[in-house]
């Protein structure tokens, strides 16, 4: 006698394997493209000094405050406006350079920027070295390492950084930054040397 069909097949069914080869090929093509199109950020930290003095206290506070006030009075400043650049102290300033429009084809980011305001940076390097030598010669008891970059809001970032770099090369390795309205910056240039 023959057995009745139970509806089950005696064949063993295997599940289909997942073929990962096309997905891996896709990733092999995409990953190099993504790495080539990625932009890597370079961050540089510039140590800045405070632009307001810290008062000393204790037994020698009067002498320290007198020395500090003399140092504050002689604190060199680089003053950058839209049209001109100056260097000096509270006793007076000296003209360094007029601004000029510099032609450029492209910026680092591929953004077209054909006219940018710049200055004659060699003049600043010469003048800042003269100011440092003059201050160090006349006031040997004070270590002149601080300098303030006084500027208006419209000043280009690269001009500020360039001034900080030139000041650092001249020995002023503790820069401070003050941003003020144009009228206040013009008032700071009142006494010219």
C-alpha cells in the first residue's frame, strides 16, 4: 500500500545567502570620493593677554602699582583703521601705512574676492622694531612683551592676525585685542609723535 502524501517534500530547502559583494563594491567606490572631498580644519590658538591691568596688593603694592601704571602708560599699541595704521603709546602715535586695495583672484576657500584692503607690512615690521628698541633702551627695568591691537569692527581678520604675527616676531609675544567704534579709535590717535 502506498502512503498518502503528507504535503511535505523530502527535499531540504536552503535559505538564499545574502550577497554582500555589490554593497562592498559600492563602499569601495564611495569612501575614496568622500575622503578626497573632505576638508580638514586646521586650528591655531593664539595666546592673548588681558587688556586691563591687574592690581597688586600687599606690602609692596604701592611700588608695584607705580611700576604697573608706568608700564600701562608706555604700553605699545598698533592702531588699525579702515584707511591707516599707526603704532605708538599713550604719549603719542606714529603713522605706519595707508591702506590700499589689493587685487586677488581667489581666496583659499575658492570664494572670489577681487578687492581686499591691506597694508604695507614691511613698514610695520620696521616701525615696531624701532619702538621696541626705543622703549627697551629708555626703560630697561620694564620687560615690554605686551602689545595691544586697537582696531575697528570692519577690519579684516587676516590684517589683525598679520599684525599679531609681526608683533610676535619683534618680541611682543603677549598681544591683546581691543575692538572699538571708529570715533574712539580716532580719539586714541590724538597725540602724534
